[in-house]
C-alpha cells in the first residue's frame, strides 16, 4: 500500500511536468510519438527505416531512451537526423522530467514537424508515465507471443496505434497475426494497427503516411 | 532522490522476505531458479520443453508470473507438472512477498527437487528483486539485438546463466551469436551460456543437464 501511495505521488508530479512538456512541444509546432515495446521488437530499426523514408520531406528529431550506451542515438544520427540520448541508469522507463531536459535542444533545431521518442525497452512501466507526447505507439514483433496484448494490457490500452513488426519472420514462428489483432482490439477497439517488416519494407508506406498525416502534411 | 530513498527502503524489506523464502526453499530441499527476460524471448516454451525432458526424472514445480491471465500456468500444467500463477496487476516484476504466498503450496507438493520461477517479462526491474531463488537465469532470443547485454547490463550482471534462445531463427536475422556472447561476458565473465532452440531441440540437453546437475542428480 505504501508503495502504491508513493507511486501515485510520483505519477502526479510526472503528469505536471508532462503537461509543461506538452505545452512546449505544442509551441514548437511538432507532433510527438512515444514508441513503447519490449526490448528487441525492432523499435530502433523501425525508426531508421522511417527516417530514411520521410526524413527529407518532414523535419524530424529523435529522442532515444536506454539504461546505458549511446548506441541507438548513433544509429539514428547515421541516417542524417538529429538525435539525443537519455540514459536512465537503473530506471526502466523514461519520465517527463528526463524528457524536459531535451526541450532546449529541440528549440535549437526548429522548425520541427515530428518528434519520435523511443522509450526504454519495457512493456510495463512506460505505459504509466506520460512524457507530454501526442500519441503512444505500441510495437510488438511476430517473434513474441500473439497473447501479449492479454498479458500486458496497459500499454495496448494506453496506445493509439500498434505496429506488429518483423512480419517477414511470421513463416518461421507460430505467431498468428489475426489472433494478435483480435487480442489487441479486445483490449483497445480504437487501436490503429500496422503490420511492418523493416527487412522487406512491407507496410512501411502505410506507417509513414500515417505519421506524416498526423503532422498535417497528408 | 525521494524516489531513490523510497526504492532503497522497499528493496531492503524485499531482501528480508527473500531471505525467509530462501530458508523455506532450503528446508524443502529444492534448487530454485528465477528466469528473467523481456516478453517474447520464449521463457514459457523453454519451461515446457524442459519439463517434457526432465519432469519424469526430477520432481519439479513452476511458478508463473504475469500481469494478467493464467495462460502460462495452464500451458505448464498441460505438460503434467504442478504450476501456480502469480498475477501482479500493475507491477512489472515479481517480489519476494508475492512468492512467499506460494510456500504453503510448495510444502503440499514435497518432495521437490527443482523450482522454476518465470518472472514477468521485463529485462529491467526483476534484476533488483531477490525472490529467495538460488540462481537467476537471463534469457534472450536471437530476434532481439545482440547488443542487449550492453544496454540492459543489470540482469546479465545479476544472473549466473544466460540462455540464448530461438537459435533456429538466426539465419533470418542479423543477430551475431558470437558478438552476443562477447557482450554478455564483458558484463559478467562468469556467465554460463547456453544456446537453445525449442523448435529443433538444439542445446536443450546441455541446459537440462545443467539444471539437474544443480539439484545434485548429475
């Protein structure tokens, strides 16, 4: 119980900082997404492929979250897009305070249209921490179980879109995409679902059109 | 800072309960492992294959941890082994208190030789919560990045063994097993590493021999 009360207090403080971040993002005129998944679902590669497709037409920036290392920031920068890294140390999620430290950096980059925040690889805690983003997007890969939406409902409930990634590997797994869709929609009927492969390029067009549409460029 | 102090207090209390669990496990004469990975690395399937191979020769029980559902408990029970489910609700990890509630159930099953605890799918927080187990075992699959040990070092540091799973999928990914081994050993040179495929059976013999060896049956 003590843990829950302390948790509520931390989340309330987080929500206040998130509201300030949201106002700052809005002032910069950008649309922001918070990408959440377990480690290894392919978030960073999805960002790389997204940046390659729309990075020239759409001014974007990327915030990378990891416990340690700047490996992901370096990967994104190699695609020619500005990126910054938040290393969280022992924390299993980004929080609004950490993200608030990037706002001056974002102001230096303006004009921006799209901000992609890649959260720490974790399907649980990031769902509870508002960062000030416009939209949470859940990512899962076909090498995970298709029952994940039932076992980790919070993130599917909190997200507006779901990317089912690595579809090229489907033939080698017992993952059933239809069942995954049904499970995800049972948790959140409003989810917009994309099926992508960063290896074959399948579905990346729809995903990128969706993102640029959100920035008002469609 | 407040969050860190509260966290330290929670972890201290957890360690006290974990010590009591460890004494109870020891009194039951069983060897216990705490399996930790991100969602979708194949922990539950690894448990199913392990139970099929050694469940007749070695008396074992399984504790399943998930946020929601009893799906995993039911999967393990179908393999003919007693299992119980801890559903954690919003908590992203098992803790010693939750596990303490299973001890009466374990006493009713004795004699037992091996207890497998499958933690909630999360590569971060479970590393910090001692459950009273004899050994933490990290699991990662080849569909995750081979840089995971560098990005999530705590769990690789806290574990005595690492299972690199789904090796049958290696040809379809850019996962480099040698690099994964090097990265894992850079974090923890004492890690005992297994390479397994629950589809082809590769490496399961070594893994099962290791487990039964720990129970003194080798």
